[in-house]
């Protein structure tokens, strides 16, 4: 069942979203060769506590960290560790969510570590742009398939593939609510978007094929062919005025990340 939020509830989710944005923006600036994924996780947890919120992922279905930190061929759900240190030329995906006063927000971005190869630069750009393409379709009267199709078409037009096993989702008083939002599909299909719906749109894009497999830690998903993967996400509300990105400041303009 899809739950539409009231304006008051959307404001609460926006406040949660600003904590997510603030943490990820700060983590983006401190990523450097040699930093461990555990250091980033500890920063995010401390930042969340300072803002009187709770890391949404920690303990969720047994997940041990506050941030999902995934490097290069890791697609999503990489576990932070003091032994995992990023290197010059890597790409690092950081997926983070918080719960504030009973409401959730969730976002992700992939950042370069120092100078990265042109193909990796392109992967990051195309994945971010595919998120923007999907967000543009989040308007009353459109259908979920319009969002999914926009993401898929942009990715494949640029020679990459979208992951099928992991999808976006509704979000609100729970981290995962209906509906699911695949990053592939057909325009004009699926549920119709209504004012007050809130969707976490999160393209995961591979330079190679779309296949993934789960490592022995039962969490980390990697590409089956060893190709690179990138992940961008925002929590977005459907409003009469168009999409409202709850996980960035109202006054923000330009690219979504």
C-alpha cells in the first residue's frame, strides 16, 4: 500500500534529509587516498548524533555499519572496515540514511578518489545524470514506469547497464515502503504518481553487464564480470509544483549532486 505524506510530514522528512545531505557532503570532502571506510562510517555516526538523529542502516536486518561504502566493482552494501582503505584512482560509493523523529531519508553518491580514469569519470557523470532524468519524471499523473524508463534509457544510451537486483523504493515512517522503483522499465506503465508520494530513486550503473553477486559476508554486492559500478540516490517527494528533493537544501540548484 502506497502511503502519501501530508505537507507536515514532508517537512519532517526534509529535516531528516538535510542531515543525510550534510553528512554526505562533508564525507565527500574528506575522502582522500589512504582514508579507511571505517573512518567515514565513524564520521557519519558522530554527525548524526550531533544532529539528534539515528543512523538508519545500523542494525537494519543485521547490517553492522552506519554507511554502505562500496569501492570500484562493489555495487552496494559494502561494509565499512578499518582494513579497507581507498587508493588513488578508486571510485567510492557512499549510501547513507537517517531516522529523525520517526521519519526516514536516504541518499547516495559515488565520488572519485584523487584523479580517476576517464571511463570512471564518465560512469560517475552518466549515473548522476540518469538520476536527474528519473527525478524529472516525478510529477503527479506520471507513472512509475516513466521514472524507470528515463533512467534506463539514459544509461544504455551511454553504453552502460543498470542493475536489476536492487531497486529504489518508497520511504517515510519506514526505510522501505511501497512502491518499488526499478531502474528499468517501460514508460506509461506502473502505478500513477500522486501528490505526497515519496520515492528513493537510486540508479546503480555498471560499465559492464548488469549482473551482480553477493560476497561471503552476506552483504557486499559486486558486479559478476568485475566491471566498475556507481550509485547515486535522492529521496524525492511528488508535489503539484514538481519533484521536491528532500535530501538537499531547498536553495540548491544545478546538478542534483
